């Protein structure tokens, strides 16, 4: 009994006037008053609330036939507060419809629910705790000429309705095109009923409503979506419309005024979608997506307005219409598209028609307005932004483009009247080729512009009208006396309906001026604080980012479409290479790119913290429009240098003086015009793409590596280097301008560079010690041997020494592989026929990607390059040398694209004729260190070889290496003087010569009838070497064999015999798998012969 009594006391006592608190299920089978919503509302109006109250709608339908009486009127009940709210919503899992129908043919239904001075009311259409719309409210009034709404926020005498929250509902009316002024979804205003029970919209509210939130509702079959009508003295305040949907794809359901607000303060209209606005009713002269009359302190932001259509002879059509007295309004980040007038009307897409004397302080910024067309015959046709009147108006960073053809006057910006106009960083475009098209049409004087500059104007007809047609930008600038930094460029957009910038807009990018009031763009992405883009979109390819915190990436490993932000120490040796869309290094954070590793960035690099590129590390940027901001440190080590030697440098960063090479005190560049060295001061700033030389210390006799740190902003993108030419051609000392390797093939095959360069590059190798009075004195009074320049072109490359034969150490015998290291300077021969005004071109497409792409001066391991050219290359390298280390190499190649005539890029001339020894092939009158010949290969080819030397004595000729079909192709050297043919694939050829030049002694052949290509013997200097079983047998004609040593390719001796002193010798005890070996023979008279053979 006690338990029953306790339960009874806890239940709401509905038999007497007890205030409500808690949840109440509204269901037709319940006892009154909770059997209908009408009764439940009447009860709370009567008894008030003692706590939060929730009416849970449990039936599927609430209507006249289920006992409801409309409108259901909620008054200001006792006990209401911000805590003690009344919520009306579907019960859990229920989908509910409330339908109000007129009682007879002449008595209308002003609303489904009326908030009559009520406070703290929540209409929540979600049947749980989410955002789905499970409650539909329908005003099914069919009485004609009756103004009505679905939800009416009304004042009650001296009390306005406050804290009304309407969310997650579907609001519908019966017939949109009835002959009535109002068929709205939500009406806030008058508290009067007119004749036949309709809302008297002629009388405004007698008290101001405040703090109304309208969120995530869908409005269907209404003429006005949200209609707020206040008096000038009792303005509605603090209204928030957010994420609502207005419009329809069905014409008969489309609204004509989705949002209409009169005399409102402190409101916001954000993130709403208005899609499908139509007025085909001749009784209403205009339509608009958003209309504001007499407003202050508001924000219209991130709304989408599209498909605003007029089909009959109406006067004016708007997407946004601002009129009357306005102060402190902001219209920003809205997307407006597909505004069409197929009748005979005017389109003013975003129209400002404000009080001319009141300072509006109106900001219109970061809006997209596009795809606007009118086909009528009205003189004033379509406008993107229309300033009809007003004072103190700011138009910043808007993108306004009229894309379609117009039949009359059209303008992206139309100014009829106004003062204190501030128009900066906008895009005003008009592509109409019919009618009279303008970017800007202004009937105000130039003095009305407070500022007008940094805009992009383009039009198929006239840039502007100001006192007359101004066809060109220059004409417009003269008329305004301003606009000096504006441009006339057609940007590339994603589409007609999407004015985001797309692809490369080189002539357009970064042409704006920073405005502190607009720090972000239409997508709330940061704008450049130095040179932003004009228009609403700040072009940023990298929409997604991932931040490194020192341990992990916040959003996964960066990719070419994900921006990398370094907010913790990052080391590529430990954490791996980075490939990213953009790179930002935050304050006091450090990214270190270690040797052989890389960071590849598609676009911009911004360094606020520290970026260190260790020797042989690479920073690659791919887009030529990419920017580099901030200071980096690039460490570069030279090859081994000897006393007094010079290193050939080029700077990968801006602002480096030659004094940066602290161990040096002599510096030179090369003067192309006079084809000679030019002394440079230590204060000379290294130009991008230009080569310089700096001398090693003269007081250090040891061979050494010089390390230099380049500190500055890295070079990137397009770099042009002016080149001068002597009358007969000259050399240019140039260099890699990037903090990554440069692909030589891409550099040489660039269309611009092909017209300037002969096509062979020369790299200093630091091999020969300097001494006075030797050939080729180089720079200063010290001499360098001419064979210290390795060469490279599309056929291949040659080296300048062979340490294996000379026994030297720290020599650079690396063959250039086509990747020019960061910081590397080099020579290139300039054509005498090069254009008079010429510049060599470097760009980011030439930069080498991948690991080990930047590993050593002039020589790099094979790495992925950006060049897509694939050449068939079949090559053989032939060298001449002596026991004292004199060395020269020539290359013969059969290459895709080469001919048997002289070809720039495939044939390379010998760099110097003054070296100790030089071997070359002869083509016409040219001596070539590299010769490229055409495909297909003809084994009957005979290639004349020449050599010159300044020392005389015994030399040997042999093959260093080969590739392509030369792997299986024999190569013979024919000595005309001795009438001897030697297969160089089987061993070297040794001969004795005097000093001089000999261009008619040797030929390179590929077929020998004397020995036959199948003869396995090696014949040289009267000694025959051949395989005998698993051993090697030697037979000499007339000289005793003194010593023999056999090496494998690793340089390890596998057989040695001394003091043989016989004409024949057979090895014994050699146990090895089939391999290529080197046989070194010494005869009794001291002659040494080296042969290669397969064992």
C-alpha cells in the first residue's frame, strides 16, 4: 500500500492545476489532456512548467480528424525559463505528421502552431538525438486569398516570443501558387488575425521577437520559407538560420522568396541551401533567394543559392537583395550560380540598394557568382553584383563571372550610384559575345571610388564603362585614375558553376594585395600574407594535411595530394623519404634530409623552422609555379682536390656571395662574349644557373674535400640565364641552380636550350696536379691538363683517368651518368649560330627524383628522372693510356635519333687539343670525343680514329666497357702502319709512337676477315694467348716471356709466374668458374702487354 501511494505521489497529478515537468506521451488512446497535442498545449498554458517538459508525439498523424484544433497556440506560460523549456518532438523511433485543414470554405488556418508571445519553446523533429527529419508539419488550408504559415512566431501585446528553437522538421503548405501574399513555412511578426482568420501581415508585431533559431529544416511547397516582419521600432533580433533547405526540383513546389527579413538586428544566415526558386505568377513582380530590408549587425555566410528562375514578364530578379537602411552587414563565402531570366526582366544577382546617407559599413567578400543569363530585351539586363545605392561599401575577393550570352547591357559589376566604394582583389568577368558586355559598368564618377585596385577584369566586349566605353584595361585605368595594379587575365576555373581556380594560372597567380580583414578564402583556407590570389579562392592544391609530431603523422603518411607539416624533429635517415603536396616546417622544428635521401614536394615549401640538406641529400619541387619561402641550409662537398686546384660551383640558394667559400681567395667566372676567364670579387653574389670557380688553399699539399654550406632561400621553378656568344662560338660556364640533381638529358633536349648549345657538357675532374708551363694553362698562372674535363651528351660520357691502370689514388674516374649534382658548375659549348637574344632555361621538370639522385659532383648513380625520353643506346668506350697515367677516352654509340652526320646533342668535340694524349673519332673535319651514329647498325662500318700526344713512347689501346648490342658484337682495331688487326674485346693493343698528331693510323672495325670473328686467340706484339682446357697457353714468336700475372675482375691475382724465360708457357693449377680475366705479360726486353680473355 505504501509503494502504491509513493508511486501515485511521483506521477504528475493531472486532476488539479499542477505545473508540468518531465516527459509526456501524446497519444490518442491516452486520457485527456495528453490525448491530443491541442489539449496538452492548453494544459501547459494553464498550469505552467515546474521543470523541463517534453511532449512526445507517439501517433503517426495529428489532424482535425484526430481531435486537433488549429492553430495550436502556445502562450507565455508560468515557470518558463532557459531551463524549463517545452519541447515537442516525435517519440523514439516514430515518424509523425501534423496536418492542419480549414474547417470550411471561408475560414482559413493561419498556422499549424502559433508561438503567441511564448518563450523557451523547442520544436525538434528528430525522433532520437540526431538530425534526421521525422516530423512533418503541413498547413493544408485550401481557402484562397488567405495569408497563412506553418509555424507562427507572434508577439502577444507587450510580449515578444523569445528563445524559440525550430529544428529537424519538414514544413509544407497546401498550394504554393494561390492568390495570397503569404504562404510561408515560418512567419515571425504580426500578432493580428485578419478577415477570415488569416494572418494580417500589414500590421507588424507590437513587441519584438528575439533569439529564434531555425536549424536543419526543409521547406516544401511554400512561397516564403522564413518570413520575418518587424516594425522599425520593434525589430526582431538574434535570429539564426542555419543549414536549412529551401527549394525543389518541381516547379509547382518552388518558393519565390525563401528568406525574407524586414527590420531585423543581430542575425545570421549561414550554411543554407536554396536550390530552385521560381516565380511564374504575374501577380508578384520579383523573386529573391535572400531579401533583407533594414538590417544591422548580421552575417550572411556560406549559403548556396542556385536555380533562381523567372519565366514571366517580371521586373527584377535577385539571389540576394539588400535594401533600406543597413549597417554592419557581412555577406561572405556564398556560392551563387544558375540565375536565369527567360522572360523580359532584369537580373541583379547580388543587389545593394541601401540608404545613400547612412554609412552602411557593408562588407561583401569571398563570394562565387556565376552562370547568369537573361534573354529579355530590357535595356539593363544581367548584373553579377549591383550597387544601386549606398555609402561605405567594401567589395573584397569576390569571383563574379557572367558566363552566358546576354541580349542587352550586362556587367559583372554594375554601379548605378554610391559613395565611398572600396573595391579590391576581385575577379569581374563577362564572356558574353552578344549584347553590350562589360566587366564593370559604372555611372558614378571616379571620385566615388575610395579604392579600386588589384582586380582582374576581362570581357569579350568592353572592360568597363565610366563616362563612356573603356574597351581596354589601360582605358579603364585612365578613366578611374586608379586601378594601376589590376590585370586583364582570363583565369582557369573548375567549371562554369564552380569558380575554384584550377590548374596553372601563371599570369593570374598571386597578383592580389593582402587585406588583414580577409585572412581566409571561401573555403576558410588561409590566404597568402604577401601576395594572395584575386577572387574568392586562394588556389591551394593541397586540401588535406598531415602533421608530424616527432613520432607519428596525424593523418597518415603524406602523399602527392596531402600536405606535410613538420611540427617535430624529422630525419629522413630514421623516418624515411617524404613525398608530399606541400611542405611547411613550423617554428623551431627541424627537418634534416640526409645523404642519398630526398623530400619531393609537388608545390610550395614554407620554412619557418629549419631545413638542413646534408651532402648528397635532395629537395625536389615539381610544379614550376611552386614557391619557396624561408631559409634553408644546403651542405655540399666537392670531389677530392689538390693544392691550388679549383672547384666548379653553382649556388642552389639565393643571395650567396663568393666569400661563402671560406677556404678560397681567388674566384672566377667565364665571360661568354670574349671566351675567357673573368676575375670576380669575393662580394659577387652568385647568379642562379651560372657557374663559378673557387681555388683551394695553396698552403695545403694534401688531397682534400672542400665542404661548403649554402644558406638562403632555395631556387625553384623557371630560371633563365642570359648567354653571350663570341663570333665563332664560345664556352659557357653554367651550373645546376637547384638543391637537387639536374637531369642532363632534359636540360639538353629542352627546345630553347637546343637552339643555344652544341649539346655536350664538360665537367672538371680534379685529377691532374697543377704545374707551371704545362699545356692548357686554365685560370691564373697555373696550368691544368686538358684531359681533366669529363664530357657528357645524349650518346653518353667519357672519363679522364683510369686509376686501375695508373695506380693513382683519389682520382675522379667516375663517368658522368646524366645527373648533374646540386651546386655543380660545368662548361657547355655555345653555338656560333645561337639566337642574338638568348637565355638558357632551367625548370623543375629537369630535376632528378628518387634516392641517390644527388650523390656526387658530376657523377651520380642512376636515379629516376623526370625525362620520359627513352633512347636505344649501344655503346663502346675505347681508351688510350700509358704506364705514366696519361689517359684519354672516346665513346662511339649507335643511338636512337642520331645520324651519321654531325648532330648537336649526340656528337661531342674534344675539349682540348693540348693534353698529354688525346684519342678521338674523326667525322669530316671534327675530332669527336663522343660520336653518335644512326641505327640500324651496319657491321661493315669503319670509324677513323685519331690521336695526338706530346710525350711519345709506348701506349696501349683497349675497351673500357660496352653496352647494348656491343655485349655480343666484336670490336676490332686496325693499325694501318703495322697492318695489324686486333680484337679489342679480347685484349689491349700496345704500340710505340713519336710525338705528334696521327689522324690516319687507326680505324675501328666490327668485322675482320684476317682473323675471323670466331678465332679465340689473342694476337698482340707477336704473342698468341689462347685457352687450353681449363688453363691458358702463351706462345711468343721471338721474345722470351719473362713474367705472367692473371687477375680476376676484382683485381685479385689468381695466377702468377716469374722468370719464365721461354717462348711458350702454359699455366697450371687455375681453378675458377667461367669468367673474364686480365692477363698481364712482361717480355725479356721489358715490354708489358695486357690482354682480356674469357677463361
